[in-house]
């Protein structure tokens, strides 16, 4: 996981395959995984590729809780 930079605050939000973004951080089994990029799958699913190289296929109806960096202005 990448540590937040100065001026960056993380907020916990619920996402779907339509709202997840690169940079979001998922906690899976006590490990933090940062989304590197997304690949479109059939039926509106997404394959999430993490900075560690692992891939998670996300169904269109799956809901996950992530930490998303929000910049302070």
C-alpha cells in the first residue's frame, strides 16, 4: 500500500464496479491492496489489478468498502 502524501486525507466509501477507481484501497484479509488499473469485463464487471500484481474480478452487483484519497483544498 502507498502511504498518503501530505495534504491527502482518506475517506471510507462503498463502491460498485461502476464507481471504483484506480488509487482506491481495499482491505482483504487484513492486507491493503491499492487498485492500479481496471479492465472491463462482460456484464458490466471489472477486473481490478492491484499494485502487487494480483487481480480480483468484481461482479457488477458486488459492493466493496474502500478507502479513497480526497485532497484537501
